[in-house]
C-alpha cells in the first residue's frame, strides 16, 4: 500500500481479471456480456440525451396527423399500438440521481420496466429528464448487483481477492449486533460509528441516531463534510434556518413566481447544467421571460456557463476574496438597501468598519483572485442594483478550506442588498435541503451518556482508527464509499485495512466492500415506496415501488430496524423491550414510519403520504398543516411564513428571521463569542488553502480539541487564521488542481456501474489549458499522470481553453473496482482524492477541501 509520501499507483487492482474469483462464483458467472444483460432484464428503450429536453420545444417537431411524419417529417413513434411495447401498468416514482427530484412515470409490461418518462404535469420539471433518469433501470436490472448478505471468510482487507460467503439476513445482523454489544459492554460504545449518505430513504438517519442513542455512541455522522454542510451552518447562523431559501415554480401562498422572478442570477461554484439539469432548465425558461442576467463564477467553463451572459474565472479557492471585494464596493459605494438594513440587519456598521479596516477592496480582491478589479466592481453594482437577485452555490464553494466563512460572506451580500426573504432572491445553497431531521417519538428508557463525538472533519474516522485521537474507532458502518469520497485516499485505505470491524451497505462491490467483514445488499430507488431524493428547495415527493426487490435486497430503513431487533435478540444486559419498543415492527412499512415522522417533526404535519401522492409537484417544507401550501420563500413577510415559523417552534411567534434577535445577524456579541474559541469570528477574515498559488494568508491548527461551536455535539481543532503562506509547495507542484463531477452522465460513483454511464463517460478526462499542456509536452488525448504531494493518478488529457492556465480539472467518482468499464477497455482508475490533503479542512463544518491541491502533470510513460 502506498504511504502518504509515495505516489499511489493505478495497478493495485487487477486489470486482466475484473471480477475476483469469489465474486464471480457469487454471481454465477454473470458478467457484463450480452448474455448477462439479457438475463438481467430489459433496459430503457429511449436513447439517452446529455441535455435536458423541453417538451414544449419538442412539441413543434412532433408528427402531425396530416403527415404522420412520413412525408419528409420526423419518424413517427412506432411503439404506439404495439402490443409488446404498450405498458399494462404505470407507476409514479422519482429519480434518485440529483436534487432536482424529478418525477418519473414508469411503464411496465409483464412486470418489467419498459419505459421511463418525466412528469409533464409538473411545471418546473416540464416533462424533462436528463440522461440519468432512464439509467435508474440500469441500477435495478444489473448483473453486478449485490443480492444477498455476505460475510468475510478469507483474504486480507482491501484485497480484491477477498472471499465472502452468503449468509441469511438474521445471521448477518446478529454478527453486527454481537460486535456492537461487545464493545458497549467493554465501555467502548463510542468506538462504534456510522456514516450515512445522500442515497438513503428519508429518515434513515433518524433511525441510526435512535439506535446509536440506545447504544451510547455519539458517532452517527452524515455525508455533510463530503457534501455541503458549511452552507447550512452559515445560513443558520445568519438567518436562523440552514436551508435553501427560495423555491422553484409558483409560491402556493402568493400565487407568484419565486426563483423564476429573479432579474439577476449569480452562480458561484455551481455547474447546475450537469449537477441539477432539470431545475437549471427551469431557470433558463424563466430567464427568457424576465431577461435576467446570468453570471457564472467558476475557474473553468462548463455547460452551465455556456448559457451565461458572463463567465468569471477566479483562481480556485478564492471566492471568499471575490465576495469580500463585492461587499466592500456595495457598502462603501452606498449601494446597499438602506431601508432593509435599518429594519432587519444587526451588525451592519461593524461589517462596514471591518471591511474598511481590513482593506478588502476590489483591487485587493483582484490580486488574490486574478479577476480584474473593474470586473469585481461591476459585478457588485449589477448585483446590488438588480432586484430581485438570486445567488446559487454548490460544491465549488463548499469544498473549500474557508467554506463556512465564505458562505457567511455570501449571506451578508444578500442581506445588505435586501435580497433575502423576497421572491426571486435569496441564498440558494444547494444540498442544504429538507428533510434531514425527521423526528421520532421520544425514547421511554434511560440511555447512556454518549460523550463528545469525533470531529466533523477532515476524515475523522481515518484519523481515529490510525492514531486513536481523540479516541479509537473499532467498528464502522457506511452507507457510502469512503474509499472514493474521502480526502487523502491512501490514508483512508490504510485506516480501513486496520479497522477491527467494518460493515458495508450498498448496491455493488465497490472499493470499500473489499474491506468489509459484513456486506449488506440494499434496494435501488425503484424498489421501494416512500420519500427518497429531495429537491434543493426543501421539496419532496412520494414514490411508489415500481418493481420487485432484487434478490434479498432491503431498503436502508428496514436494515436499521432489523439491526435493532437483532440487538434485542442478542443483548444479555438490556431486556429485549429496550430495543423492540424503540423500533416497532410497524415501521417496516414505510407508510407507517412516515406517518410517525410527520406527527413528531415540527413544521411537517401537512406533508402526508396521501397529499403527496395526489400532487404532480413536490411539496415544500415547512408545511404545518394539510391546508398550508408549503413555504417557497423563507422569511417572506407574509402570513403563511409566520404560521410556518410558529409551527417550527412556538418561540418563533411573530419572528421573521429565526435568529435569537429575530433579525439577520451579521454581527452580534453573542455570535462572535460563540465562534471565537474556534479561531473564527462573526466578521469574515480572509484566508485560503496553502496550496493556492500566491502565498496568501492561510490557517494553522492547534493540537488540542474543543467543542465545535457550530456542531456542538462534536469536537474540533481550534485554528489560527491569517498565518502567512510561503508557496514552497509550488516549486515542485506549480499547478492548482480541482475535482468535481465528470459530466451530467454521472452522479457520485454509482453511475459508474451502469452501462450508459460508462459508455458516455467512462474515460477520466482531465481538463487542461492548451498552453499548459504544451509546456508539459502533452497533446490532446494523451494518457497523463497527475501528481500531488500525496500521490498520483492517471487520466486522459482533454485540452480546452475554457479553464485557467494555472488550473487543471480532474473528475472524481472513478475508482479501481468499477468493472463495467472493462467491457469498453477503459482503465481502472485510482480515486482522484488520492491527491487531496485531508490535513486542511473547515474546522467548523468539517468540509474537506477538494477544490484546490498543488499538482503537476506529465505524459504517462
């Protein structure tokens, strides 16, 4: 295994034999062949498209009765009238692949899915699906699916030749229960940890939290530090709730457009055309009506910026400086909304004095970002003058060292211009969505005191396993794939090889599965009823099960309820009722579980299964009653918002903003005092990653732990902000690398197990400026090696002038276990996060800094 000081190699997994013998025997020899695909079931008929398709636009090309598309027109739909291709059953479901939460109309024939189409009666979706919608069937009908629980019977952890044998669900859950109870009885409950992911049925995390509370472990964590926790933390500190502030479509309370009414769309670090294509298409349709200006800020050109009025390309990891420069220009230029600030904002004068004293001018920001000062000034004026103006952010901001402070500065930008609590405005930080916290009835038994949780970042699991700091982990369950998702992959690999006991839950034998002691097969999104994905604007939709479960796969909710009952069977200290009463068997039916959730979750009483099943559109939280339309614009000065706010907490009665003061809190002495022990403050002080070129101020971590002021259940390292950077790393690694989604065809790593995903985008294409490539002797299409101080990975050069010359873009989510690519002769790639330094992270939110690492490139030998 590579060490942290030696480049990781791509040849650790065998290329010539893509499926280890034990795996092949479990699958009965079904590989990605014509025979395997035929046995797996039908695949979607409709050819995939990489771009959203507007049904309105397509209608103009539809065959007419007069020509039938025969006389020189488009080819008619010859599936019409076909006995074989006419569905005999239609089911309403939802796509699992992004936070557009598209509704699906699933057509079945003889019990098999033969068609998937988008909901035409949802005005935001407009009948659209991106390429990934039909790919849902390729998760369902896939010969590589895990179909039975497995336990390790041989081989070293992490070795692709590891051997596993099938076991019953009861046996698998008993193995887990025995290990958990042994640790608890040894006084080591805190040594048990779980990490959830975004792919779970809603409420799974609440079940995990309940079970861990009964065990006495504080370490039931979520995917936030890999995804977008920082945005929610910043929103909560500033406005009171940590959620996407505005909604797509018509606000049911006012009858008016919300985000579609924006006159200015500022997109910072978000490539929505590929990450949220259907809701982005909705914004583009609205823009045709409003003439809204669209500005995309991103170090590289993307399909999102292809539709923009302007593309602005700062250095990676410097958006913080850009926003501070805009704030300085707006406030010192008297462009702020004086009436809103006077009535609703606390700390404005402190912010003004802070920006001036720190000299966060547009000229200063230009020196940090590489964006001309004149451009920064113009963006500030445009944003301040346009009303309403909406900001959108995503992983491009979240995956930065200063993510919390950057998001706080962005929230201040919206506040001082009066663009919060208004339709068409807001801070729309993607993935800061609801439902997250779904509440269950209080436990009726006394539970152990859990003590402090591990730090929320960087990858605290790996650190705790390897070093025992702040204490050692011994048993871990994951619903994601930490071998691809976590920073510094080589370190994570070493940790999971040393971990005493590991449980992997998933659809496929991903990289992490080969480290597992127990493997549990779960259902794909088409196999169960309930609430699965959620739209960014706090909207959810109900989905019905479209197909029978594959093999013995179970939904994650049933896995955790089953584990609770296994603990009841195996516990010799607590009575069985301790576990069983907390996890009633009735909850195995998700309808009952959901009814329990909404009965106990503030602001959710109106989100019943029956109501959601009747709706074409998803329903937005908060929604306190079945007569309430759901909230589109948070903090809107409207009776529907005040009703919802009071339902969240009676103490909110009469409040517009749900902060302690009831106002936007830029600076208060209490907020500053809360953040100060961590090294931060209420007012933003600029710093960035030490591997950003230019030797800018950065941070240093203290070798102690304190309670995290943003996530108080967890520990964190205090930091010192403003430590001078030295730029030494760039003497050997002169470029800045950033990671991100490969294309619209992919969502996390799961789509790399689909035929369509790999056919369309199975080669890792590193985006490089031609001038940079030429200096390094690289031509378009060359096999290259990308190296950082942590290791190296391979890719294929894709030369493109739409990226800064000092930056390369390396797609993530590729991994060495992804055997579907073997069918196309694709390489087995090492994880992109091999290159990322886990030592630098946001100590408040735990966000890992995937968006900048020092690197160099060379042609592969």
